[in-house]
């Protein structure tokens, strides 16, 4: 009803799933989604690497990068 169509509802459900999964991983959803979209649009993440953008993999990569910077 609020999404305008069945397809719209499905898109909102997918977005809500990403947002809530990010929250469950203690990730700021805005930061996560911004980075993921930038990586996809820029081509930094290739199609065979999309699994690395799942919230738990994204967080592990970010934490690893931060640990290297701190060392």
C-alpha cells in the first residue's frame, strides 16, 4: 500500500533486511549501505566478489583494515 506496488513492497523488504542485518552486526546501516553502493557503482567490487559485501563479511574486512592501520 505505501510502496505503490507489489514490486515496491518487495524492494522495501530487501532494503529493510539489509538495514536490520547491518544493525545485528553492530554496523551503522547508513555507512554500510553508502560504502556498498559506492563499491558496486565504481566497479571496485566485481560480480564474483559480491558475497564480500554481505554485512558480516563487510564488517570482518573493515575490522581487519582498521587493525592494520592501528598496528
